[in-house]
C-alpha cells in the first residue's frame, strides 16, 4: 500500500486514522469537527431565544418514593444494575461514539459552545506545585465562605448520580456526571441556564461507576461502565473505546501521570491492567487478588507501584510489580471492618493515610444509605492531606468535612436549595469548589 517501510504498529495506526475519517464522513460531521478544533477565543452574539418551558402535561408524572412509603422493592436489588429495556434506551455500539447529545441527531450551536469551552480550558497546562496547606482554623474559614445558591443547582443527568469529575480549570467550572443508565452529563456551571448550559451524552449502556479527567490532558474525560472503559476526546468530538470485557467493571485509576496505563477493578473481585498505547480493546493482564468483590481501586499518589483495593470487608494494598494471574498476596491488609466496605482512598499528598467508608459506621457517622441511594464514598480534599468529605443521612441534608482524627470540621447545607442526600461528591483540585450529586441526577455546587 505504499507504506511497506513502516512498522506493523505504524501501519495499524494509519489504518485506524483512515477508518475514523470514513466514520466521520459517513455521519457528515466533518464541518462541525473542524469548528471544534478551533479555540473559542470570543463568544459570538446570537439571536436564538431560550426554549419555552415544557407544558405540565408533557412532564413525566412525579414518582412517589417507595423508600419513604416503606415499601420493599418487588425484585431483589443487585449491586450491578439490570439493563433497561431496549425500547427505552437504545444499545450503545462497540467502538467510537460521536459526541452528540442524546436529544439531538447532529451537532448544534449549543453543543458546540459547551464542547468549545471544554477544549479551550484544556489548552492551558495546569502546573500545580506544592498543594495548598493551611492550618485547621484557616481551612475552616475557607469552608465557611463556600455557599450554595439556587442558580448553582441543576439536574444534569436523568437518573441516579453514580460518579462525577470536575475539570481542573482555574477559570471555568466544568462538571461531568455519570448516572445509572450510562448517561454522561456535562455542565458549564458558570454559564448557568444559558443555551451552552448542560448536555447529556450516551457513551455507555449501563451504570457509569467511575470518571476522571486525564491528569496530563484535561481535554480527555475517561469514563468506566460495566462493560467498557471509554475516553471522551473533545478535540475529536468522540468517545473512543479503550477496553471492553464481559467481566463487570467497577472502578479504575491511572497507574502513571501520563495516563497511558490504568488499573481496573471488577465486581467479581479481580483486577486488570489496561494499556492505552496497545491496539485493540483487550486487557493486558487479569489478576485474581483473592477478593469476592472489588468496589474501588486507587493508586498511591507518590509510589505508583502500589494500589489500594476495597472489597467486601477487605481493604488491601498490592504491589503492581508482582501482580500475576493467580496467587497474589497483599503487602498490607487494613483490617477491622465488620460489614460491607464501599470505598477506600489514599490521602492526596503523601498517601500515608487511607479513608474508608463502611456500613459498620465506625466513624460514628450514618453511612447506611439502603437500597435506594448510591453508597457513600469518602473523598480527600485534594488540597489537604488531613481532611476528607463524605455524604450524610443527617437532617438537614448536608455534606460533612472531617479531619483525619475524626473531628467534624464543617457541614455544608442549605435549607432552601439542598433537601436530598448527596452520596457522590467531588472537590476542585485548586479552588474552593465542592459539587454534590444526588439520586435524581441533580448537582449542587458550593
């Protein structure tokens, strides 16, 4: 083909580029894709009007909470959600999926504005030196200055929020949320309710359990669902498929700062290694770590060869260098939990601490969300080595901030704007911004 001098890998790469070009040409997206590759330096005036609100009869009838009525579900609830009917949610095909919102058949000016914002704020390489360190009193003052207003509450996805990620931009608040049925919502909070606003995409078929913006290229948003790991690349306006497996995925984390490799947890207890540099969508290695279930995996922030896995009552640290298909032994086991563990994460600066959430309420904190809410995950404030945040079942509804000693430092609440449990939360890496997501797809930004 005129490329005999190239290696097999380079020929495969050229073939992929050609196939991708044909894919976009078939969908007639080339003109919009070209526009997306231009940095939006100035917002152009437009004369479009805000859409009229839907009529009452068009709205879905309000669902009464079976949990509040104390009615048990008619069928047993499994931790891996059942797939909805095909007539309600069409199946997402394998391979690349174009970034077109679920309510549109092609790109629109509104979508283009949102994706242009994501691409523009990703152009700036963010260099975080030493992470922000404050004394406890100063930190509490900064927490108290964070407030929730009505314009910073919005329904971004259609169902229960299962994962979130926040873009590291210093200038724009861009939040991504994944829900129970494979939807990914993008919300430019700064734009409020303007036409750029929020859009819903469907890159997955089932629950989006974990999402991260790439640490080396924030123009990439990686999302994990039950059957696949995808990379949303805003520069090409497509959700690429990184890996696919019949095993049920649960969580993932990057093994390197360049985000080329990742460790992926399976609901059946195993873990796998994914290398984005190799062709195809298969896993590099699948390893049995002796767990019956693996809910979260997290890589040490300094010593990247270590990763933390949380299972049923198991919380263990493993060494990637000795990972093999069978017979893996942890280098450390964090014992003491007597009930189901939901998550475990290293502290963000040194990794010398681990925060876990368990149904045994060892923090003297009500963590029993029941069957109707997403389970809590305690997350470290990336700007603080000693402080973490977690949802709460307390009234009024709130998000709690604790010191690693167990001391309650602050509670985020708003009687007018926050009336639901925020199971999933995310904190901006450099700004005082907290986002809480609830089980109806609504996000709250403090």
